[in-house]
């Protein structure tokens, strides 16, 4: 189960549940497809509720109704849903909610991992005209200060002092903060994806890790505001 290009893998349970809760609240459709079948059949449903204790997603009626003849309790399914700012997909097993033949509800296993694709994921917006600051807090509580060069829905390019040695490619920093003028205040976990030394500073590409939907919305709003400001003469 590998991620597709432009997808991120989310394993943080709180973030996964927030995504599923948003889909439930908005009554967003789900599409269900058999993973290991040559059939192109796609089934549709919506989430009725989440049962966290039993680790179940309770689904409403699945259509078309011939799914019972093709899907068993061991059939591996790919489930997809489109959200406001992107889409998610995950894998699971489906079974009737109970033994009643007339009960239209079914249950899915709650995923431990989802694949998420953000709209405008790799569309970066320059911050050359806007004041910004970046704070990275190390595990020993030491702090690195810098600024933000550009930002997207998935990460940011930040500028750090040339003397910075604590940041390494592949390292995850649990406490990061980006402040962009009066446009955005974002606290997040970040993973260092790239490093480049110049004559005057260090450029670090930081990927946002396990952002929740409530964190993504302000980023999207900020990108729109920054774009408008950048267009001004």
C-alpha cells in the first residue's frame, strides 16, 4: 500500500478521525472499489456514524444493492472520498452491521493509515513582500529562528542562519511555528526534506506532518490573501 505521487501518508489517529468526522458531518459520498478484482464496479455510500470503541465506520445503504454477491468480509476494498481541500483514500474490510437481512447498514474497519492529497499541494506562494518568522524548537529546548521564503499546503521553504547545524535532512521537528504578518499563525510538526547552503544563510525545505483539517483551512485562506498582496504593484 504505497502512496501515489502528490499523496501524503497520515497515521496520526486524531487527524484521521477529524477527516472522517468532517466527511460524516458534510454527508460526503464514499466510493468503494474492490482492490484485487478486474471488475470496474464502484459502489457508493455515506457514513452514518463512527464507533471509535469498536474501531468501526458505520455506513448507510450501499448502492447498487448487488454488492452482497461480490463483497465478502475478507474482500479488500479501496475507499475514497473528496473533501473541501482535497481527497483521502484508505483500505478496509466491509461486512453487514448485524445478521439481519433487512438491515441496510454496514460497517468498515477504521483505518490506521490514510492517503491524503491536498488541492494546490505543491503550488508555492512567495513571501518576498511579506514579513514572516519561523521558530524551530529542538529536543534540548534550544530554539532556531528564521524566516519563511515561500509556503504551500504541504510545506514551506525557510531561511535559517548560515551557522545552523542542528537541522538535518530526514529529521522530524516536533515543535515548529510559522508567523506570517497578520495572515497566518501555524504551529506544526515538520520534517526536513532538503537543505541548501548559500553564502549568507541556510535554506531548508520543511514538510508539514499530520496537519488536521482545522489547520489546513487557515493555510488555504492565507495563500489566497498572500497571492492578492503579491499581485499589487
